[in-house]
């Protein structure tokens, strides 16, 4: 028993170390796949030993935050996503969802790209951007408002032709277009280093001490969710929410489909996987969300992720093959 506990704590420490390198320093030294396998191993070990802890990386979002930013609280926690690497495991996700509903209810699933950047939460008061926080530990994040002002496609004032909520917390992903990433590395050619990974450049540039650096990195943003909405939101579905946000002025990724069943989701996944090189940004999979907002509320969250959404990630071995044009306009 004692030995098991030592292994468990060692594994937790190893994972926390990698989480610190990834989330805090934006400098991971192992792949996401390897990290996710360590997490899976820890989940199994915790179940086996019945040793659960709130501070375990299986329960926690993110890692330590940078001290050079003010730390502020999210109005609604900003969670992570559960993930699978095998598309066939989607049926377990569907089973878990169906279990929560008495009748065998038909669900629509909204499928989106999983943009490989860094999450941000934007706070609008009467349609004006007043604050931007990183996801941080999910409860509080780093205040990167000045830097967010330097991301060109983040709307600073929302389209006043619409009835904008008094308070609106918008969640989305900040990323660096690949064309900008390559340009940056060309500029660095004669220096001692180049950047190896667009995700880490995006995270490092969003959390840079100097907002001018954020400006010159030409970061971009896609909106994919919301937190607080006052008065209470009347979004019927996630798809409907995205359409509305586009009208308000938010950039919404155009590769979105509504699927009625797992087979359609699989088709979407395979299509995206085969076409991933055609995007000017990195993606690491797709995100599948129960579309109905009321059903999302019934399903609820764990400490770490919503039970109504899941990421289906590409495995490192998955090859990129044909290039076919695809675009689903919202
Ligand atoms: P995640 O990146 O797997 O998924 C959650 C995030 O996806 C959200 O916070 C959001 O930022 C993003 N996202 C992109 N598109 C989205 C969309 N359309 N809808 C909703 N969310 C979308 O989870 P995480 O908690 O940010 O990080 C955990 C993952 O990070 C791990 O699974 C691992 O892959 C990686 N990681 C790697 C290391 C390493 O050392 N390589 C260390 C820690 C974490």
C-alpha cells in the first residue's frame, strides 16, 4: 500500500512539473500525447488506490500563474475539456449523456475545430470590452487586458444594432496564424533560437510583459463559448449562440457542423483530420458539444470539465493526406 502511494505521489509530481512547464512557462518538454497518457495512468492509479485529492492534476485546471500580471476572478469558472484520442470512444460519451435523460432523447451535437492556442475570457459591459483574463487555474486568471486590446480581431465595441446583454463574458482561443509564425522564425533566423511551436508562441505573446510585443505578433482570436450573461442568456442552442456572436462582431470559425449522430461526427472528424494542413492555424482535434443549452445545464460539469463536451484529438501517428475544400458557414 505504501509503495502504491509513493508511485501515485511521484506521478502527480511529474505531471505537475510538466503542467508548470506547459501552462506557466509555455515551454513543454514532452508531447501532449505523452502528457495525456500520464494523466490517464494517474486516473487509473487513483481509482485503484481510492486516493482522490482536489489538488491532483486529474482534478485541477492549469497550473501556477505568472506573477507579473494581476490575478482576477472569472465570474463563471473556465474549465478544460475531457478528451479522447480514439474516435470510436465517442459512443461512451453518447452513452453517458443518454443516461442523464429519462427518454431516449435525440441530441444534436455541435462539432467545431479544436484550435491549438490559448484560452481567453473577454468581459463586455454594455458592449464595451473592459477586461481580458487568461484561463489561469479556471477560477482566476491573469489580467491581460492591455495585451488583448492589441489583438486586432478581438472586438473592442460590439455591434450596437443588436440588443447586447449588459454584461457578457465571452470565451475563445487566441492563436498565431501559421503564416505569422513562419514570418517570425524567418526574422529570428540569424539569432540564436527560433520558436518551435505556434501554441507556445501564442501563449507567450498573449502573456508578454510588453503589449507592443503582443501587437507585433499579429495574434488572432476565435470565439467558442460564454460565461456570465446579464440579463440571463436566451441562447437556445450553442449553434444559435455562435450565430448571434457573429452578428455582435465576434470572429467565429466557419468549420462548424451540427450532427445528429456519431456517424456524422466521425465523418466530420475524418474530413478535418485529412484537411488539417489547409488551415492557417494549428488544430489538435475537434470539439463535440451537446447543442441544446438547457441540456448542457442538466448535464453540468465535473471540477475540471463540462460533461456536455469532449475533445477528440489527433494522435501523433495520424497522417495528413488529401486536401479537399471544406467550409461550413455559420
Ligand atoms: P485542452 O487544450 O485539451 O482542451 C481545453 C481547451 O481547448 C480549452 O480551454 C480551450 O482553450 C481549447 N479550445 C480550442 N478550441 C475550442 C473549442 N472549439 N471549444 C472549446 N474549447 C476549445 O485542455 P487544457 O486544459 O488547456 O490542457 C490540457 C491539455 O494540454 C492536455 O490534454 C495536453 O494535451 C496539453 N498539455 C500538455 C503538456 C505537455 O507537457 N506537453 C502539459 C500540460 C498540458
